[in-house]
C-alpha cells in the first residue's frame, strides 16, 4: 500500500482506510425539457471518522446535488446514473425504503441550505425535536422532552424555547435549533449545505465556532458545503473544489490555502476576501460555468481559464496526485510520482 | 387574543353596516315604501291594520333617526316584521320553522364533502400520479359538471323509484310526529341521504382538487424535505407536516361555505321537496315579500359573519403565525 493511503485521517487527499462516507464515481443527471444536465459527473470522495470535509464551488456546480444524493433525497427529474455511496460500509443507494428511513438521521443528518424554511411553521420547536426521538427511539414523550431540552442547551438555547414556534425565533437561533435537531441522534455524518449563507457574518462565525466545538466533543464527521472558501479553510480539515459537476482539486485545507494548484481554485480564493459577507463576482473569471448547454471539449474550465493552453481544449484532465497529499485535475500540474525509495518501505 | 378581538370588532361593524343598509334600502325606493310593500295585501287590510303595520316597521312620520333606533331595537328583539306572502306570520317564525332543516341538510353535506374531499386531496397529492390521483379528480370533475338538477333527478329516479332504497320527498314521513325517539331520528336520516348525497357529489370534487393542489405545493416546501430526511414515518409527514399546512386555505373556504349554508339549497329543496330557506327565499322574492326577503338576507349575513369569526378562531389554533400579526 502506498504511503499516501496510510496517512492519518487528515494527512492526505484521501481519508483513512475505514471512511465514514465513501462516494465512488457518482453521477447524477437532471433531465428536463431543456435537455439533460450532468450535475454530478463522476465524483469520488472519502470522509474519515471525525473529519470535517469541505466542498466548495460556484453556484450550480452540483454541491447540493451530492448532499441530496447521500441523503437519498433526490427526486425527479434527478437521477443517479452511476456510482455508489457507502455510509459506514453500507451502500445507501440499495437500502429499502424502511431501511433508509431508519438510517436517516440516526447515521446521517443534514442541515439544509435553506435552513430558514426547514422548520414546520405550525409546530413548536419542541415537537419538531421530539418527533425524532419518539420515531427513532420509541421514547416516551416525557423523556423525549428532556432530551430535547438538553439538545437545545448544546447550542445555547434555553429550554423554554421548546414551546416557541419557528417564526418566534431570530434567524440565528432558528439555525442553531436546526443544527441541534441534526445532532439529536448522534449521527456519524453531518451534512451541512451552506448552513449560514442567510445569516450575517458575526452570527455566521459564532455558529461555525459552535459547530467546531460540538464536532470536537461529539466526534461526528462533517460534509460541509459552501462557496465561501475562507470560511471553509478555517473550519475543515480537508477540502475539495468542485467545478461543473467534478472535483478539480482535493487537499488538506491549509495546503490548499497556501498552495492552490488549479487555476480555478486560485480564482475562487481571490473572489473571497477573508471576511466575506455577501456573494461577490468571481474576479477575473469571464462568463458563467457550463450548464445544460453542454460541457466544453477538453477541460471544462478552459473557456474561463487565464492559463489555458491548446492542449486544454482537447484533453480532459483527470483528478490525479499532484503532490503527496494533494490531488488536482489540471494539465498544467505535473503528476506526482511517489519516490521509489518510499514505495519500497 | 388581540387578533380575535380585532376581528370581532370588524364583524360587528360589518353587521351594523348591513342592518343600516337594510333599513335604508326600502326608504330609498321611490314613492311610499309601505304602499309598495303592502301593495299585495293592501286590499285585504283595513286602514287601521296598515297603520299598525307601519308602526311595527317603524315606518311612521317620526324623524328618521327615531325610526332608525326603533328598527335596530326591533332587530335585536328578533322582530323582523310580518311576512306579506304568508300574512300575518312574523318573518322570524317563517325563518325559524325552516332553518333547522336547512342547517341539517347544509351542514351535513358540507361537512361530509369537506372532510372526505380534503382527505382524498391529501392522499392524492401524497401519492401523486398513483391510482387515486389519476382516477378521482377527473371522475369527480366529470360528475360535478353535470347540471345539478339532472343529477338530483337521476339519483331520485335510481335510488328512490327504481331501487326504492330511499324516500322520494320531504324531511320525514308524512304524519309522523316529531320526537326524540330512535325511529324518528332514523326516519329523518333516511330522508336526508339522497339530498345530502347529491350535494356532496357535486361539491366534493372542488374540495379535493383544491386540497390536492395546495398539498402538492406544500410538499415542495423545505420543511417537508427536512421531515423526510429526519426519517419520520410517511403518515406523520403527510398529516402533521404537509396537511396541517395545506389545510389552511381550505379552512377559509370552509368558513365561507358554512355561512352560506343558511341561504339554503334551492335546487335540492325543489327536487326533493325538502323544507328549507332556499325555497322560502325564492318564494319571497317572487311574491315581493320584502320583509321576508330582508329577514332572510339578514340571517344569511349574520351567519356568514358568525361563520367567519368561527373560522378565525379555528385558524388561530391552527396557524401560530396569525397570533402575532
Ligand atoms: N430540480 C432541478 N431540475 C433541473 N435541474 C436542476 C435541478 N436542481 C438542480 N439542477 C441543476 O443541477 C446543477 C447543480 O445544482 P445544485 O443545486 O447541486 O448546485 P449547487 O452547487 O448546490 O449550487 P448553489 O451553490 O447555488 O446551491 C445546476 O446547474 C442546476 O441547473
Ligand atoms: Mg446548493
């Protein structure tokens, strides 16, 4: 086995040998009247135990589609055309409806992109936390209420809020409640799809700090999705940059920050000053990412790439090792070859 | 609570506006309203009787404001004047003798149509494109698009005459003395089936489609996705998460319909010779029986306002958001 694969959970672009989540060659397409969009086009990634894995990329590159595929929440017109998704060594895609229902929230939970609307407006916060316990653990109401109160205390919300309705909470509180609900059953994987985009920067930082703390004490793994790269670098151990349905670069966050290899990653980094609030234009990147119109020949990024060469128009780069703990999909980046003396070890 | 008080205030004002209008309308008609109103029966009445009636209606030579106060006083004492077409029965007795049957028929059929229609709508939306969803909506729309008269006659012919399962007319068997006995209640129920069934048949499709469409819109909401992600059971998501929210517009529509139940179901009453307000209203309009017409309209208005208030109360229970707004 190569050294790359032997590193600790945060050492290389690949996770430890027993990943919590393992996605292999996932392909998802949406077929509408306008044609077929390959929203996710052959994505493979592993997330180790206790690891925070970031997934960054422009709007529309397919981040939410991956998240929903893992939770098996995709609905028509979405279709998973290939690949496998293993959660704790068990293929999520082949579970029966009832098995899936039991797996959801117990093994994997999710904080939604639009967490503001993720709570039922006509039920109290308490009822919406408690039904997780009463459904999955057949817990009596009273005990469920105590557990719910405890859960709220994890995110610094007073227990008397159990009787509140979602509209009675501020945006930040609502978001913390949603996070608390996501942690109710101590899942091994927490998916967070842009959990803080609707909040102001201060609240956003607050909540992210809280998540990091909880993650350290409870030890769950996180798939963290955002297009705010600076936030992601701070929070995640390892991260992947996604472009037009594919991963173009994967590396530990500090490595990616110090030494981005893919021109798209560089552009994405430049687009976000460290304390970014609202979304800004991708500096220096003309046009928009490819959509249903179809993928350009060669590297999908070449029409917008400042460094594009002739070869980029023809040859489609694959994600391959670019350094010991660094993968990239770019023709400009030479392939990393493991030194023979290390292989011999 | 503040919300409900505000609504109550609004309904009281609406009620007041309505009786005021009722007061002024006959007085705005050209000529002497009393002579007009009594044109039909005048010939049978002696002048002193007419004077007494004028007195009763408040249509005297008193100043207008005094007439107005008298009128309002009469209304609150339940005194809505004398029916002209059924002279000398007071309007209030005409209405109260019919309203029970109207409420029985109207409320029964409305509640069945609403409950059943909404339930079908919920299930159809939840199992979109499946059997229930593909068969029922077109079928019910088809049935609902028949002229009611035709449908009612067909039902009467099939179940009443050919099969003989149900009685042909009236609210209970002629000659039976109303009582609280089981046999009387069963008799009334038996007479109720066909009229109620026909009303349910023509109205249920609307309820089902309305509910189905809101329900489909609701299932696209993020909190439904989250509920699914939470691994809740399908039944709980369907009723507690989706239907609880999708029901809200239906409640408003239900309130409206509930109020108008009081107006009676003219066609049903006609086909099944069922007693009720609808027939009285038609009758009073044809006979130029202004006091009765006005009395019935006033009753309908009151019922609509009261039903709306009831819906507000239910709404506050169901939607926590209106409690603050
Ligand atoms: N319901 C849908 N029908 C058709 N196409 C869809 C649908 N949902 C997503 N897509 C397409 O799939 C692609 C990926 O969408 P996805 O929501 O995964 O992007 P994203 O990376 O999460 O973007 P954002 O940052 O805006 O949330 C988009 O280009 C979009 O056009
Ligand atoms: Mg998204």
